[in-house]
C-alpha cells in the first residue's frame, strides 16, 4: 500500500486552501471527497466539496460497511468512503484524506502507518478573524466553531506533524515537503546515501514540522485557546 495522509484542522485554519494547492503541485495523489448529509452551502457542488446524500442513503452505506470512518455533528453525518483507498491502490497513488480529529483517530485505528498532519492557526484571534472574513456563518456558528477549535486543538499531540499556517506560501511549501519526504523515507525507498542534496534538504524541512520539533512554538498558540470546550460542528 502507498502512503495514506491524514490532514486535520479547525474550521477556518486554511486547510482547504493548503490541500487544494498541494494537489496541484504534488503528483500521484488521490483525494478522498467526504460524504455528508448536510445541505450544500452557497457555491458548493456535489462531488467537488462533498458528496451530498440523504440520511437514509448514508445509513445504508454504514450498514454496508462502506466507510473508513464516519461521525455525526450537529445532526449531520460525515464520512470517508473506503472505496477511495482501493482506487488509490489500484492507481498506484497516495491517498490524501481531509478529515477531522475524530475521523483521524478512526483511520489511525485501521491504518496504523497513516501519516497524520494537523494544521494549526497562528492563534485564536487570527482564527476568529478568518472565520468572520469568509462571511459564511452566523455569529452563533462562529462562536461554536471557536469552541470546537479549542477542543480539536487539544488533540494536536496525536499527530505526526504540526503545520502552523501563518504564512500561506511557506505553509504550502512545508506541506509539500512533508508529503514528498514521507515518500522518500517509506520502506523500500532509496537509501539515504543515494538521495540528492535537494531531497536531503526537503526531508530536513519536513522534520522541522515534526511534533517533537514544534512544541515550543505551540505554547503561545495553545495558551490562546485555553477555553472550555463544548460540542461543535464539522
């Protein structure tokens, strides 16, 4: 099996932008589009942002064990179909999953060597600013998303890599480096002495995002989110 990449982040952290950019510049990626029972938002298209299905259809997929992971948030189902894993394997591609922390835990339980990446906002104030700038949600939803973000961020230490998304171009480059570095270091890849200087630099750049190497940088970010968590949305 090729690499399975899990990418998670609080709503408003810029995850979708980063994922879309790396899909353009990193070849050999199969992207899994999630299924949901929520209604499409303005501008969303079926089969692009999500596959929009009825609760009955979703529950039938659950009964048929068609999901790698699924969960329910605010009365709506969300899930990742296992068929994308089979398709990626057939096509010889790595699978890229854009899922929340609950789904990530389910995937790690099924695929132990999946590579997990958590996208972290620079701080709570910046996250709130981004949520307001996109003008997609009511004030009530924004506040609920901020509380949910606090809860999700508490799970950061369950991830292999932490990417602090404060400068977009640098974040795109860092995410690209992580994906490519994992390919270079997976079992069966070329030995270290056979790597080029560029490949060695790329691996070093990815290593700077390893959880163990970003803990100090995370301290002020985590402090800004020290609020009581409550049930939220996905």
